[in-house]
């Protein structure tokens, strides 16, 4: 799904992640409404900080663009 994150690019990392998600939806690689991997899992697979992935998620929520549905949170109290 996300394969091109370039730390040397002028575009911020979070924006690159958000762009890749939008492109995956547009290309039919990711269905609208499909769940993304957990932020920690995605961050590890991309060798990014989890906060970078969370910021990309927030960017997608704020600006739309084919963001998949959020993964439900589980309460482990």
C-alpha cells in the first residue's frame, strides 16, 4: 500500500504518508472505508515514528481525500 516515503524529500513525512494513502484509494489498492493497519504497526513497517503516522491520520481526517474508516479502539481497563 505505502511504499514510497523519502526522508530526503522536501514534503514532510506525515504528508507523504497521507498522500500515499490517498493514492492507494484512488488506484483501487485500498477500498474506501477499509481499515488501515494500526498506527504503531504502520509506523514500524515504514521505519517512522508513530507520531508521524498519527499526524498523517489526522491530516486525512481533517482534509478527507479517501481516508479509510478509523480502526475501533479497544478499552483495556
